[in-house]
C-alpha cells in the first residue's frame, strides 16, 4: 500500500465536497435552543415517551429557564406520579412569567389528584 501523499488526481473529488461546508453556520440563541428542546419534549410527551420528554425539558430549562419549560416538565412529571415535583415546577413557571396561565390551572389539577380539593380553589 502506498503511504505517500495522494496526488491531486488521487485526492478527494471536488464534486464530493459539501458546498455548504465553508459557509459558517448561524449560532442558535439560547432562546432558540430552549424552544427547540421544549418542542421536541412536547412531541415525545404526545408519543408517550415521558422519560425522554422530561430529559428534553430539563435540557430546555438548562439552555434558558422559561415558564413553558417548567410547566411542561411539571406536566410530564405528573404522568410519572411525581405530583409534588409537578407543583414545584409550576410555581417556578409562575415566578418566571406570572401572566402565563397554564401553571395556575395545572396546580389546581394536581392538588385535585392529591385529594386536596379545598387547596385547589384559590
């Protein structure tokens, strides 16, 4: 086997080269990363892949904590029977965005699941 440097004729074909390789890829913002991970988590949750959804929501929150990330991770936790963690996530979501309505409703639903009906009504 020849271990010398390949000649131009033996080297890689220019046609095989990726024409986009030299174009710098746009760096995604933390907001974009968080949203993409949250959307992927939501897709997994709808497919019943709850553990995977939780992991994706955790990655989303690590990229940028959002009310949606915490609320949906809480929702996924509720499917795992981890109601107290679901409530804690909803409270974190409210701290981030008090105008986002979902976590308020979810807390009420989780308290009802725990049999705490009086606490579920503000």
